[in-house]
C-alpha cells in the first residue's frame, strides 16, 4: 500500500504539507467573533416568540416579532460581513 520505506505516519504528514491548517473548532470561532452567535441566538429567540404569539392569536405582537427577527438577521449578517472584512477573508473591489 505504501511506497518502499514509507510508513503510515510519514505518509499522513506528507499529505498535510501544502494544505491550509485544519478548521478551527466552533467554540474558538465563537470566541473570535462573539457577535455572530449572539445574533443567531437573538434571531432564534425572536422567531420562537413570534411563533408563540401567532399560535396564541396575538397577530399584532406576532407581526412585530417577525419585523424584529428581520432586524436581528440583518444585524447578524452585518456582524459576519464586518468580521470577514476585518480578518481579510473578504476584500472590497476598488473602483477606478
């Protein structure tokens, strides 16, 4: 299976060469970008509140909660784009 004189350990390290580092854990990413999970949790909480209000027949509150959900989603998206721009993962094209 392995070339002459190669071991499984040597093969596994040579395979990693030239590849990007392994992905960060979820918790590491949350510590680096805390606004994204906070925004996602806020969006989910507002959505659940809106669904409960709709089920109870309070249409005015349900509508308000759905509008708040859209704002929470926008905030989460803005945080994601902001972190991407700050880290250099996303670049804004220059117009000339």
